[in-house]
C-alpha cells in the first residue's frame, strides 16, 4: 500500500461516498474504487460495506482508520521535517458540538485561514467530554471544544474559555403572560424539546427534575439544535439551550426566555488537547486565536 491509498481511504471514511471523495481529491470515481479495492485485496479484509445505497465502514474498516490516520500523520510530519514544505501539508482536526461549530468557530477559522491559507481544517462532532478524551487519545483530534462542567483530566490540557448560560425558551406566540418559575411545576402538561442523550446540560436538567419529582408530559429528542429552535418557534414545546444559540430569536421576538430559578452546576466551554501534543506553529496560533476570541465574549 502507498500513502496515496491511505489518504484516499481516510477521505472516503469521512464522506462515506465515493463520488464525493473523487470530487474532493480530484480523481475519477473509478480511481477511488480501484484504490479501495487494491487496499482490501492487500490486507485481505473488506473496509466498506454497502447497505442499500448507504456506504458504511466495516469493523475492520474502523480499526484500519485508526492506523491509517497515524500513518498519514507520520508521513506529513516527515515531509514537514525533511523537506521543509510544511505549510503545504498543514492540517488541523477539531472536535466540537454543533453550537460551537455554528456560532463560534467560523470567525476563529477565518482568521486562521488568513495566516495559513493552505491549511486543511477538519470538523468532527463531539457531544461529550468522554468522547472528546477518547478521540484525542486515539489521535483523531488535535483539539476539542468541550461544553460541560469543568473537570481536570491527567492526560489533557484543558483551558476554560467562557461560562455558558443555559436557558429555557418557548415560542412567543404561545407564551403566557407572566410566565416565570411556575412553568416548572406545570411540566406535567408540557413537552420538552431536548438535545440528544449524553449532552451535559441535558443530563443536569433531567437529574434535577427527577430529584424534585418533576416529570414533563413528553420529551422529544433532536440531534440538531436548529431543529429544536424551529420546533420551539412553532409552539411544539419548551427547549433548554445555550443562550448563544437563541440570541437572534430572542432579539426578534420569535422566542421568549423563561425564568426558571433553578441552580445547576456551571457549564463552561473549554479547549482541550493532549499534554504530549507536539505544538506546531499553526496549533499555537489556533490556541491563541481561540482564547482571544472567547475572552471577547465575557
């Protein structure tokens, strides 16, 4: 196998679509298929499986992805050190929740691209601190933006960036005059629209409600914050979200904040990376940019 095949496999393992992989790498689709087939024949296992029109990684493919990532990263490090062509091969992989990717990271990455125009930026969804820690340890992430309670971890550098305000919001069209803490005691008649399980602030909320024997009429779970917002605006229920994601809707008046009066443990957005991470210049600059940007939010 050669490094080109490994790079092709890694892109295909992210897109799970050979057509998109071909467009991204500038190859013909037949070339992508041939490279993957050659890899599978060489190692003697199938890396991808087709379920109808859907392409998925096999168990062997997932294991191979871990080692292929290490080999490609080592190759890039070698090229940087030996040939001095580092900027051509710059890459940064960032894990974050949807809210950070949508509302915070674009401004930071725009500045990063100004300094390093050729840098390749890869996003990966990270919903919990545990997932972030595992992916950093496996070398799948350079950095993770973790939105959770603060907890130090022996193998990670973790820098708190900003404390997040998590609020209840409801549709302005269905909000009752004088809505306040009373809505919590009336949750048996309400629907809660929440992020997926594992989300730190959802876990805190559900634990608090259980301790107080408060149970909503219904809980609807979403993987998309934008979907939660639109369903809340449509009057389908009450949602519990970081204030940063609903600020525009609050200003426009399509959503209304509800005062809950509950006290939960503080949630922070934190920047994390492995303590043994080699700090190349573009990594240092990303850390500097991120910490500066979040300081401006305080």
